C-alpha cells in the first residue's frame, strides 16, 4: 500500500474550492523515475483517484490545490509563506517526534476516516468531466 499526503484544511477554507492536482512518485529513493502530475480535479475527485491508485501500489501521492496566481508578487508571497510554514513545521515535527518516541507506534500523514469529502471509489469519467467544467467556469470568471 502506498501513501497519500494532502493538506488538512478547515471546512470553510477557500482552498477547498480551487482546482487540485495529484503528483504520483516513488515511495523510496531506490526507484528513479519522473513524478506524474495529473489534474486539475475537484478536491474530492483528486482524493478518490489518488486513493484508488495508491491502494495496491507502492507509490506516494500528493494531492494539493492549484493556486491560480496571475502576478509574480502572488507567487513570491506563496513561496515565502511556504518557507515560513516549513520552518514552523520543522519545530512542530521535532516536538511531535519527541512525544511519539515513547509510544513505539507508526503513524502516517493521511487519516482515511477523517471526513466525508471523498470515497475509496474513483469518480466516473462523466463526474470528472463535469468537475472539469466547473473548474473551467471558476478559472474563467
């Protein structure tokens, strides 16, 4: 079984309405191949597709929103925010690792019972095409 990594967002997060992409890649450094990027999809479709692909494959799937930036300043702002978040996450991860060290249990990034926003069944072609239409309407408005 592979791994699925995605953002844990509150139910009212604006990013939930953005188009999402999936990046599939190897789980370990022993395999060397270029990651495959798919999308855009609506978030629920991206999660369902990613789960279906990694269910029986030793792959990593990263599901993340596309940011429809139209200026360099917007892109640079997101890069700066991401760098700051990574620095904070490093501090939080070190604290969490220290806390979990005594438990001897493994944990993973994605909680499969977290919410009702996705299923284990991939969406149909018609559902994905309808999602593409909704995404196109959002991006062109």
